[in-house]
C-alpha cells in the first residue's frame, strides 16, 4: 500500500463531520481512485470535550493550530471553521508553507479572494473552493473548466436554502413570514440569528464568487446590491401566482457591454422558468453562455454530507495534483477590471402594489407620473377595495430602475397615494 496523503482538518462542525464521515464510508473506493489513501492526521476545534456527530480518535483533536499548520507531513489543509478572522490567517499560513488548501468559506472568499489567490500563486500552490457556493452542487468547476470556452452572459440562481424554504412554505401553505421562519429555525434550517440568510448577505457572498468567475473580474461582497425577504407578504405571493409567477430570492449576475450587474433580491419568476420549480431547501444555478445556451445546476445547497461531497471532491483533486505535480493549474481568473453597475442603471420589469384613493382620475394621475419618467405600464389590475381605498397591482415594461424610483418618489408625495405597499423586480422572461 502506498504512503497516505496527510490532511489537516480545521473544524469539526456540520461540514467537518460530513468530511470525516464521507472519507470513512467511501474510503476504500476513494483510495482506489487516487491510488493512495487519505488520512486525516489532526483536527482543529475550539473545544475538545464537545460531543461530536462522528466518532474520532480523541488524540487527533487539537486546539493548537500550529500542530497542524507547522506539520511538514500535512500536505492538504481543509478549512471548514468559517469566519474571516482566524480562518483567513490559517489559510494564508498554509499557503505560505506551500500546502494545498480546500475551503467551504464563502464569507472569506467574497471579501479576501484576491489576497488568497495571490498567496496561492506566489507559493506555487492552490486553493479549491467548490463547496463555497451551492453546497453539494458542482458549479465552480463547471464555470472554471467545462464552460470555460463560453462567454457567459448571465448567472441567475437560488443560492440560499433557508429563504427558498420559507418562500416555498409561504406560497404553498399561505402562512406568514414570521411563522415559517420560526418553523425553519425549529427544523435547524435557519440559524438562531437568521439575518445573513433572510437579509440576503449569504446569497450576496455566493453571487460575488460566481460573478468573479463568470465574468473574469473581481467582484467582492460590498459590490453586490442586496435586499432580503423579510418584507414579502403572502398577499404579494398570491397576486404573483395569479399573474403566473413564483416569488424567489434570486441572485443575478449579468454582463453587457457597459459593465457587470450583481444583485440579490426577491423577484417574480415566471412559473414556466426552471428556477420557479426549485422548492424547499434546494438550490439551483441557471447559467447562460454563448455556446452552451441555457444550462441549470440543481441540488442540495447545504447540509453535512452534501457539502462534504464538494469538499471531498476538492480534497481528491488536490491529492491528484500533488501526485502529478500540477498544482495551481487554474489559478485566479480575474484578468479584467470591469465596472460594476449601480442599481439605478439596471433595466428590468417591476411588480408594484399601491394603495390609492378610489376616485375618478386617480389612475390617470398615476399613469401620468410614470409616463413623465418613461416608465411604461404593461398591466394594471384593481385587486380589491379596502374601504374608501383601492388596491392596484401594476406590472411595468422594461425600465431603468432610476426612472422607476423617481416616479415612485413623486407618487409617494401625492395625497391620492396612501401607500406603496410592494415593489418587486420581475426576472426570467414573460409569464405564459
Ligand atoms: P460549524 O458547524 O459552526 O463548525 C465550525 C467548526 O469549526 C467547529 O468544529 C468549531 O469548533 C471550529 N472552529 C470555529 N472557529 C474556530 C477557531 N477559531 N479555532 C478552532 N476551531 C474553530 O460550521 P459549519 O456549518 O460546518 O460551516 C463551516 C464552513 O462551511 C463555513 O465557512 C460555512 O459558511 C461553510 N458552509 C457550510 C455549509 C453548511 O451546510 N453548514 C454549507 C456550505 C458552506 P468547536 O466544534 O469546538 O466549536
Ligand atoms: N445558510 C445557507 C443556506 C447554507 O440556507 O442556504 C450555507 O451556505
């Protein structure tokens, strides 16, 4: 039997436990595929006494990072601790020592990607990060390799499972946001502090990573415009369904001749679009390239074994690259410095719900304000009466966001407009 390749695992939580379990359960086949066994020699944790999801030799657990980072026998470091403090430091130390690094850490990559890739290149090693977006879904490798011959026009995805679960339940069961969020927390899908998921931060980090690869330009987390789902009501989900749309938290990255737009927000998606059928905690990433056309990657975006599936795939790639001395085959691909469009410059369609006075001439006044700002209306429906008031649902044609916002600002100041109750973008084509 050949000598094992030694791995240092940083973290033994949800993902780290999945990695240990997977390497054990499929160890024989993995050894066969690599021609050498993989061995987790040491695991960094904060608390050695904490009960674990998997059985590990207590002697392997350590709270001393240097016992891993400074060990010359450890060739591959797997960072599944999370955060942007110690994790960044340990990854940089590992790269500086020429070790290969595998990470699932989107928070870190979305902020410090350039620093990490530069360090990998400078030390002739590599950093692999398939698990950082879409959990078990292969998307980083497809974008970097299989689709590399394409010019990518658009990447549009559901990249957060918690919010997709909440919106699915609100839509199917008519229950409100707060109630379904509580259920998602009880089921362990949503964190005790669910802010990063429901306010779109988690999805924005993932979209920064995807956009950087798709358009070969560095996009960081602060470049991504984001809105969360906490203001979505069952009323709007129901009206959207009547019009032929599902409401989804979408990550959208597009490039045209003028720059790159990267945004995360809830949006109406035609029920006929493949993303509309992605339910519960599932994720999917829809990619459009000039040669491949439309293609979609679907699966579990989180969880212990699905995420470990991507991490172990990367560990095996790192092991093969070590054996064949081909590390860093594809290093950083951000060759360009493309401008990122401000949200005001995007062009899309909008769903609007307004509460207005029910009087003759009100519709004409509203249409006039939109018309003055070149906002063209595709449809106007009076949904219901609320005492003396009327509830209007409007869909626009494609308009520049800045024009729409200016029109809404004027409308908000009119005495006949009591409330602008909802503004949602409409993406993915026409509802049929
Ligand atoms: P987790 O369950 O909170 O586990 C984190 C582990 O890291 C724990 O074992 C913890 O030790 C250890 N750790 C954290 N900070 C440490 C420090 N400063 N020193 C030593 N050990 C430390 O996290 P997770 O859910 O597995 O996520 C790990 C990473 O994977 C994150 O970057 C996350 O964004 C990413 N990711 C997660 C998922 C998912 O489904 N969970 C999916 C995709 C990507 P103790 O156990 O002793 O506290
Ligand atoms: N919290 C994320 C989600 C999983 O709900 O999809 C980790 O990326």
